[in-house]
């Protein structure tokens, strides 16, 4: 493997338990002024969640999930001078049609339409899991229109095992009992020692189906490198849906890219290591966007 990579246990980071960190006031989702608005792109209705002000950062969530997964990350970004805009795709807070997108590039085009409507100047794009595919496709479409790219749990090259894939599909099945559903969420998305309760809710079946069709209809090779913007990959070392080799492969072939490996972290990532993710993303964006 080549490229820039660091592996660590989140609890052993030099700054994770420093006296400065322990003395800081706890973060509160109630302390930041937020606003919401709806944007209609064609027949698709998106709900946008704005946090803070400053250099713009757009965040696209995981398969069948919504902007709420980014709450802690958006809070952290807003506190260091960024305007974080988390996106609810159609089917989360608004209705969704039978075929909102043909391919991932249609999803990416909607993302750029939102950027254009908001008159945002060269934003950063962050995508988690499925969202990482969306922002890579977006960066491929308009590589000079963004200043930085952040991929949380990036996949595509190396697939999960068949057993994991079965558990993954069960996460989007609304017919199974709640306890079985949570067990599948735990097996597919979380590191063995982490609690899956934060993702007990927030699953949107119709959205996941539409997004899955767009993935199947798109050749991964057409957007695999994700353009040319400076890129940070954060990879859970216990991720069984998008195994770590995906990140190692991408950093080996893509210029201006670095990867951070997180121990005790699976595909869900955001509820597993929220503080560490926020620290690394904030540091990277401050280097590239200088809010």
C-alpha cells in the first residue's frame, strides 16, 4: 500500500483525552442556530439542514438514511467556522417518486443543482457510505467546482462477504421484527464492541430501493477516482461492508489523497467514533478551505 495512512485506536489519540479537551464545554445540538429549507430539483424534493456560517460544506448521507446522521459532525464544523449543509434526499422528510434517478450521475447532478441554487462558491463535499459514491460522482462531473472531498467509509473496489451482504440487505427490510433488524444493523454496520442502538431508527426503505437502482445502473469505474480535488478518506478498520482494502486501493492510485484508519469502527462510523471523525474532518477542511 502506498499513500498517506495512519492507524490508531480512537481512545489512544494524543489529543483525545488531553486536559484541554476534558475542560472544554460539552457540545450541544441546542447551542447552534440551525435552519431548514426545501429545494425542488425537477421532481425531487430535498430538505437541507444549515448549520453555522463560513466556507460551505455539503454532506450526503448513507444508503436509505438521512441528514440526522451528520448532526454531531455538522455541529463540530459549525463551531470552527464552516457552513455545514446536510442533505435529506427525497424519501426522508419529503415524498419520493418511483424512479427519482436513473444513475448515480443523476443524483450528483441534483447535488450540483443545489449548489448552484444556493450560489455556493467551490464547496467541500462529504459523503458517507452510499453518499461517498454520490460525491465521487459529483466530483467527477465538475472536478474544478469543489475545493475538497471527504469520503467516510468508501467502497466499490472490494465487496463484502456474502454473509455480510445478507445482513446488509436485511437492514432495509421493513417486514422483519425490530430485534432482528437491530441485530442485522449491528452485524453489518458496527464494530463488534460498539452499540448499534443509535441506528435503531432512521431507515427509509423506498429511498434505499431507489438509491440501489441508481448504483446498479452506474459503472463504478466511471467515477471511482472521484475527480481531482484534495481528498481525505476515513476508513473504519472493522468495516465489513466496505473493507479497508477499498481505501488502500484508492489512496494508492489517486493523487493528493490521504487516508485515516480508525480502530473499533465499522461502516456506520459516525455514531461509533463521532469525536475522532469530527476532529480529522475539521482539521483537513481547515487546511484546504481556511474558513
